[in-house]
């Protein structure tokens, strides 16, 4: 097995699941014990609660907007002052009973409605990208690790190539060249395209050590096919790794989507996304701080919650593995 | 060693070639016809044809790609006869918008990007490693938990949100810093420093958090190694144990991963430069995206890829030099 030092290091950085690490090949903690340890962790529960709130917000967006009275695309010229260049009337960017989070300067769109609908976009893209990345990462990692040889070499080369790419600049280049329709689907594809090698590399390493174990041998001896061994014997043993890696990947994708939208190559206006809202608030930050504070706070808390959650789950899973 | 080097060089060349091909294919296949764009509103089909011929856009894909590639190494000539323009190597073509050579445009902006990157790198390395060391020394205590909490926050805050918040707080509300404006170092060093302070902070905070975690984890792990226990058992003073036995293996990976991160940054900190209006390579890329200026986007993409790939290779070589455990070829 050959690996470049940098890979070794990145693996260490990704939580010490280095290839051949004895701890990673021990049986994983049971789901129930994980859940119990999780419930005792207050920070983790708080983060999970916030994520749930955002997901609920995204799901019930049309309802919430009906409650608040303004849609995400409705202009409200009565809420802004045309004499001040469209600055919102009233305190904190026009916060009040009419507009709970105030309005956008200029056209008076309701910020609450845009946050709620923006949550839809951000969550959909981040979760879909995570799902696609994980699927690709797990499948390619399993294949490379299990079959080895030439298959492994080809997949490993592709992964190295993708990881050597300056991903952000390239995503921007690709997205700016592509037509604007169906931007959300494109975002998912582009993000996943550059994202899967990071999970695949770790899955590959663990698969390589798992396939040496006795239960795989015995499955082989009893005539199981490769597919059966991969999906029935090896995959279940990788579940805690996959859960940890995917939870830790979500905040990255939330951030990437927001960043790309911020740079103008993400979600196309007038569809709201948090990153894009922050981008349009740049020219107003000095006079209307509420305009960037609301989406900024929501975005920051979402990324933070996923990061903390991933971190906690990782710790719980690791200590669980240590005990088992 | 020579074989290893040759292998790496070859791999590097392949990656760079693929990056070139990839970008070229995407721009060739997907983007709207640049000739129409350049020509503007009052355009005749003849004028479009003329522009296409001048830019070589009427040739088949492979021929165009070949001209582009060879332009990188030996330069190329646009047009023919009297109005031919020479573009010396490394030729990245001409901007569709300003008609300037892309290579010059990038070179002009590189100093700003380098200033941003170097300052941020110094900041995050110092902050990250020292915070990580403190955290490791006080493992499990309040300081450690506090720093760990901070790192999670630092990792999570999107840099444009931080940039706007800092700007609002420090410039607008408190008035501690002047509004950022470009002043050359020779003119007013203090103003220059103040200008770059916010971009440095914003750019370094995420990396500083990651480095803190890495340093902490590495140091704690190293302190549990047998040779550290041996050093302690034979009665070395704690200071010596740290300096001679613990720090070097703990920090080696940091130094090497730093090389990669730094190379990635040199290619332009897009978001930071855009938010603060710094005229660096990243801003150039961001501006070109809105104007759909393909040669410039391609130039920056290639530069960034080049830096990352070279950085990767330098890191690998360094690693082999610093860490005796990684010996080439012995990893069977």
C-alpha cells in the first residue's frame, strides 16, 4: 500500500481514522448506546434542536409566510424610505409586527420570509449534496478497498486528481460557464463531484483492513458473492465512520453553497438563499446592519450546530469503540 | 530518490494538463460565443467572423487547445500580417473585456494577494500553534475546553459574515480602524498595516481554528508515545522532554500541511478580497465571473491549480526530508 505523506496527514486531521488504525477496525458502538450518550450531551442536543428548527422552518415555509403576512418575493414600498435611498423605516432595519425581521433596503422584501425560504434552498442543497457525496464516497471507497489492484489504482488516481484541484475556484469557473437554469441541481452535482474523495479515502482504508478479518473470510468460504460481502459484511461495520464523516461534511456544504451564492454563481435571484442575502447586504452593511446580521446569524448557527454535532458524535463513537 | 522525484514531477504534469483540458473543455463547450460578446451591439456577421478568425475560434477544438497549450510555453501570435499581436510565454490570452494580456493582469494583482496570504498565514500559524500548545498542556482543564469551544466557533463562522461584522463593529461603530483603502507600504506603513489587518484576521480565523485542533491532537498523542515516557523516566527535565522529544514529531505534520494551505491561498482569497475590495487575484477572478471574461477565469484557475500542485509536491518532498519514518519506496 502506498500513500503520500500529505494524505496520511489529512487522514489524521479527519479524526485519526488512518488506514490500519487498530481502533478503527474494532467493532463499532451499538446505536442504542450512542443515542443514550448523545442525549446526555447538552451541547449536542441543543445543536440538534437548532438544526431541527431550521428543517421545520424549511418544510413549513409557505405556512409560516402566511402567518407573517408577506411572501419572499413581495415588494413593500411602504416599509422603506425613498428619501433615504430606500433605507427601511423604523428601528433595526424595520423590525416590527409587520415585518418580524425587518425588510430589505431598497425594495422592502420581508427578511423573515426570505430567511424561511432561504432555509429551504440551503438545506436542500446541503443535504442533497451530502447524500450524493456519501453515496459516491462509500461506493467508490468500498470498491477500491475491497477489490484492490487495478480498480483501486484507477479510483485512487481519480481521487488524488480531484483533491489536487483548486476546488472552489474551479466550482466557480464551472458554474459561471454553465447556463443559469436549474442552478440548484447543478450546485449539488458540482459540490459532490469535488467532495466524494474525502469520504471515499477513509472508507477505502477501513475496507482494506476489514476485508482481512475472519468474518469476511468465513463469509467468503460459505460462498457469499462479492456484493454480498461488501454490502452485508463490510458496510454495516463502517456505519459509525460514515455517520461521523457525513455529519462533519454537512457544514462544509452549507458554507460552500452560501459562499458560491455569495459570489454570484450559486442560487439565482430572486430565489433567496442565505449566502446570496448576505452578498446583497454588503453595500448596506454600514447603514443597515440588521440586513446582514439576520442571515449571517442563521447561517453561522447552522454551520456551528452541524460542526459541534459532528464533533460530539465523533467523540461518542470513538469512546464507544474504545469500550467495545 | 530520483525515481520518486521523476514520478512526482510526471504526476504533477499530468494533473496540470488535465486541469487545462478540463477548464478548456468546459469553456469551449458550455459558455456563450465570446466573439458575439466582444463585438457588442452594433455587430455584423462579418465582424464576428473577423473576431473569431483573430482569436482562432474558427478552428476545431483540438487545434485551439493545442494553440492554447503551446502558448503557455512558447507564446503565440494573434491575427496575421500587419495587425498581428505577439503574446509572449506564458501566454494566457487576452481579456475579452479590457483586451489586456491575462498574464499581465494576474501579475499586477499578485503582490496584493501575496500580502494578504502571507500575513494571514503568519497570523494563523502563530495563533493556531500557540493556542494548540496551551490547549494540550492544560488538557481537560477549563482553558482547554474554552479554546476547543472557540475553535468550533472559528471553524463555523463564514468569512464574509465575519468580515461584515468586523467591519461594522471596528470601522462603523467603534471607529478603531479607518475605512479600508489601498495605500502602498512605502507611503504610510501604519495605514497599510491597518488596511490589511481585517483581511488577515478574517482569512486566518478558520485556518487558525483547524491548526489549533491539529496541534492539540498531535501534541497530546505524542506525549503518550513510549519514547516520551522513556525520556521522562530517565529524568529529563519537562522542558527538555518537550523541546527534544515531543514538539518535533508533533509539529512536523503542521509544517507540511501548512505548505498546502498556503499554496491554496496564494491563488487568491476570493471572498475575502471581494468583501474588502482588495485588488488581488481573487477579486480579479470574482469580477471576471460577473463579466463572463473567460480567459481571465481560466488564467486564474490554472494559476491556482499550479500553485496547489506545486505546493503539494514541495510538501511531499519536505515531509520525506523532515520525517525519517516516511521513507520513499519502503512503504510497501
